């Protein structure tokens, strides 16, 4: 059953560190495990390329990993804070994908 206080979020995870070194798969798996404990699960999408200008007017171009997470706003706050620390980032980007979620479980009614 879809919870009324849970929403579908997407957060962008860096593929490379600030010094350009690619994060090891095991490093990402530690993040995955922690996020799974907070939210109950996650969906990792294909890598995307992005670029933006920071407040100091410096252009950043990097590969990001979009990850979708079904959780409460409080939980996404915890996830963003953990992500900021785990990946040693200056900022973390997250946005709401949908506030209308339908879940159909076997032998149950559509929620």
C-alpha cells in the first residue's frame, strides 16, 4: 500500500570524486546499503552527463548516477546529508519525481 507521506524522489550521485578519481563499486555499495536501510529500497538508473556553474562561476562537468527513492521528506533529508558526507560533496541535488504513487501488490487492491 502506498503511504500518504512517502514520495518518489531522485537524487544525483557522483561517479567521480572532486579530484577526478572514479569511485570504486564497493564505495557505491556502502551508500546503497545505508540508503536501503533508511528508505527500504532504491532504483539505480544509467549514468547521465551534467554540467552547471557553481556560485564561484566555475563550470562543472561530470557524470552522475540518478537514483530513485520512495521515502518521506524527512528520510530524503537524511539521505541527502549522508550523501553529502559520504561522497565529500559541496552540494547534493535532489528533486521530487512524483507525489502520486500507485502500487499494485499480488492478491491486493491497487493503492
